[in-house]
C-alpha cells in the first residue's frame, strides 16, 4: 500500500481502513476472568483526568481474547460521594451473594452472559462542576460524566477485546436518573439501555427510535424518582410509536424480587432481551439534536450548570445552531408537555444509494460524515436539503477518518469523508487535495491531532510504517 504525499495517486478507502486497523488497540493486556476490584485507569491519556475514580468489573469465565465481547455499564445509585463509596459499590451492587438485607443488583444472571460488567464510581471532586458539592444526587448527569463513561469504555477496550457495537447502559435510582440522561447523550455509543427507578426533566424521546430501551419502575415509588416519570416516558413513546419494553413492578423505590425478575428478563444469560441488541454504526437514518436532553433530573436537585453541546450523532454533526428554538419534551407537572428551548435538529435519511435527504430546524452549519457502507465514494452525491436538491462530491481522506474518531472516541464510528454544509451551502476546505492524496498540510494536521488524542504511540508508529512518501 502507498499513500502519496506529493504525487497524484489517490488514496483509497481500503488504505484508510488498513491504517485505522493499525491505530486501534489490537493487543489486550488482560486475559483473566472473574472479579477485578478497585481498578484505576491505566491507559496514559485517561489517568490524570480520572484520578481517584476507581471501578470494579466482572469478566465471564468463557471470555477469550479471540472473540469480541459486549460491555455492560452499571451506574450505581445512592446519592452523595463518601470515603467508603467504592467499598459500598462492591458490597451492595456487585456481589452475587446478598450482603445484609440487600442482594447485589446487577451481578446475578451475568455469569452466563456475553458481557463484561463494569461498575464505575459516580463522578466526584474534579469531575463535578465548580462549586458543586460531592453530596449532590445528580452525579451521573454532570457535564464531565459524558466523557467519563466514554473513558471507561476506552479503558476497557485496552484491556479486553470489546465489541464497541454491543455496549449496554444500565443503572438504578441515581444511576437510573443517569441512564435516562446518558441514553441520549451517548445514544450513538450504546446498543441499548435499562432505565430503572429514575427520572427525567427535558428530553428528546424521538431519539429513542435509535436506542432500544427497557424501563422498570416500582408502581409505589414516591421518592425523587416517582413512578409517574417512567409512566410518562412510556406513554410518550407509545404515542410516538417507539418500540420499547415497559415493566412496572409492585413495590416502591427498592430492588425487590419483582425488580429482580425484570432484570433477569433483561439479561438472562444468553437468551435475555439484550442478546440481539447491536448498534449499527452505519444507519440509513439519523436524527441529530443539539443539545439533546437536559442535565436537570426531574427532582429539585438545584442543577444550575449549562447544557454542553452534543453536536455529533453517528454520521451527522450539527456544528452550529441558529438563534431560534425547537420543541423538547418537558416533564414539568408530569404531563405530556413540550417546551421550546434553544436548539437545532437534523433528520438525515439515505433514501437511495448516493441520495440523502435532510430536514433541518434552526441549524446553520452541518457536517455529513460518509463511508462506503453508506454511499458510493468518489461518485456524485445528491443531497436534498429542506426540499432543495444539490450535487456534492466526497473523496476519502485519512485526515477525515481520524477526525471522525476524535468526534466520539469510537473505533467503529469511523467515517472517511466529510461534507460540510454552511447555511446549506457546501464548503470545501482549502487544504484538502480534491484528488484524494494526502497533502503536507494534512500530514501535519494528523501529527498535531495525534498529539492531543488518546492514540498510543506504538499504534501510531505501526501506522506510519505503512506510509511511503513519494
């Protein structure tokens, strides 16, 4: 393979795929199974920003590095952080045997599953917004929680052969609140979500067409996570014809036998609901909303920090929104109400090979990140934007592929060609050689990109060995 720096040989997408394969982790440093307790981040780019944040995890006995395995994240409940929280997380959430009067929440039924089960501690200290105390009950909803959970996935991907298309999000109580939130914030990073005993404030339920959800909640729950939040979510999704599983159970805000039965239906070894849930990294239809969901929780937790942007969803990026608003579902008064909030949306559909339809609301700048599994690269692409048809061209670029990784830090969400639409007009970056060759500027940008990424230097050198300057 040869990638031209000054010649005129066009780079092929197969070349890009080869380089990306060299860059992604392919030698995993852990082979054992069973419980792994009090773990710290070991992947160098993640250590400092996640310092003092430990996690436990469990690896099924049948795991082999020769076969990718799913990853299940369990977001714990409880509320405020305390010095022994990581011990409590093991005793109350992970152990198979009951501890005192409380059984382990997530561990039963995972021994026979095809998932590694991870229990990260909720964000505290440096991962909380400035001035927010550690005893806050919205720790899974803080802005840093988005990157923190993606860092957990990245860390586990350096230890084990993780199938990035089979990441499942689960949680209970405060963790259930976090799951409502993160099911939207990470909706293109997960294959499915369990929403258990949680609540929500502002939501984009239409996005759940892209993320299967399983809801369980005690019918007598009168806490900050009232049953009515789950019921309202269920009814809205019913009205929107969004497929989901609804399992109310008799009881309050506790993990009862009925809740355990619903959990077993969700997991249940290799026959549970999640068994066939895979994320498709190249869906034909994408709904992108920026920002999506709200850091508010439905309860009065005095959330005052602002919503971070959420520009990227699969192969669509909303780079800039207008000054207007779009409707969001609002659980205030626990009624089917929508509030108009500043934001933008794009519904993108591939209606035929090399024919894409966009319906937009209050957006100024959009990127479409394409791949041969979506369109025929190097051939004209018709883009219909709010009824207006335009023709565009898209050549594969290693730089675009690497920038697409930077968007979501996911080796399965790699797109080798970007089309930028500013006010619905195409932009062609001046430094991008339109014949597909790698230019000097692109190479420099690549090196600078690597310096601030979490790509290991060994992988970088392995990729550079494939290059030939000509």
